[in-house]
């Protein structure tokens, strides 16, 4: 099977995704960006995870984290059609796809291996697709 | 510059307010950055995130990742609270479950 992402000798990451793969990336990034705006309530909880569970987080820390996640997601939306990513863009893709994977798992209460095995086929398929993208991208970074 | 009236003038000897021992203790505590296991994140992704954020070798990142996988959590960094918070947020932005706690 051809690799979905490859590191280019001169720097950067070559994207070899078809339209379906790119639409998956775009959809994931749009949902993360929407969560930052509070439009995806389940995923929004993920973006609001506490830093120190023993006390309320500093609002500036929370805002900074949400801003960074949203910036990454917006960068992915902007570059979803590109064939060559810079390292910074590839890192934004990895971070955003990973946030999306966790959001999807939380949304469908996938808390352990058994729950993943018992998830509806379409959820299982989307989890596997995101894992495949992440696995390939991680090999380039 | 106008001088203060005698009743509010600064004392000639400035006495520093006492810091409670608990405040000192909190400031001197060491904090752990803890990464938690989840059932969906690919192992290689965890290694890449650790390497990128903490700058550890691939071998050390793999060891930490395996500890997260087998024990459900791993302390990936320890030190002052401000830096622990900063690292924790960076790990969270990269999509992993992460918190900070006082080193026990």
C-alpha cells in the first residue's frame, strides 16, 4: 500500500491523499474549530480538559489552549488541499487529527478496547481512518 | 514631591510581611506532568508528541509511551509548577490526555 504521507528530502511532508482522505481531514479540522467556538458541545468538553484537576484552571491558560487548538485546526482547513506541507503545517495536521480522534472517541464513549470493539461500524471505521492517517503522518515527523 | 503626613509616613525600619510556611511549601513543591492512557491513540503518535514537546530521545519516549500503555499513566516531566502547566497545555493541544499534580 502506498504511504499516505512521505518526508521530502529537501524538507516538508508530501501528501498523497485522495479526495476521500482530504475530506476526512477537512471535516475533522472543521469540527475541532467549531468546538473551539462552542458549536460542538461534546468536543468542546475535550478542549476544556483541566490542567490541574484539584482546582479551577487559570482562565488565561484555558483560553490559550483553545486558541492554539483552533489555530492548528484553521491551518489544517487552509492547507487541506495542499500536496506539500511544511513541518509546522504537518505538526498542525497531526495535532488536529489527534484532537479529532479523541473527540470522536469521547463522543461515542469509547473509553477502552472493549468499547471500541463494540462501537457502531461507522464509528469504528472513522476511528480506524483517523488512526491510519496519524500513523502515517507520525512516521514523517 | 509632597511628603506624607507623620501618621502615614513609612516606618524607618521596613518589616517584611511574614510568609506563611504553607505558602513557602507550595512555592517549593515539585509538580509532575502526567500523561494518561486512552484506547484510540496510536503508539507512534505518542512517541512523536513526546519527542517534539520534551526533546527526549526516541528510546526514552518509547519507554514513557509503554509505561502509559501498560500502567495507564506516566510522569513525563517534573519541576516547577509554571513549566509543568506550560508542558501540560502543549501536550493537551497535541491531543493527549494530560494533567499536572504535586509530586508525591
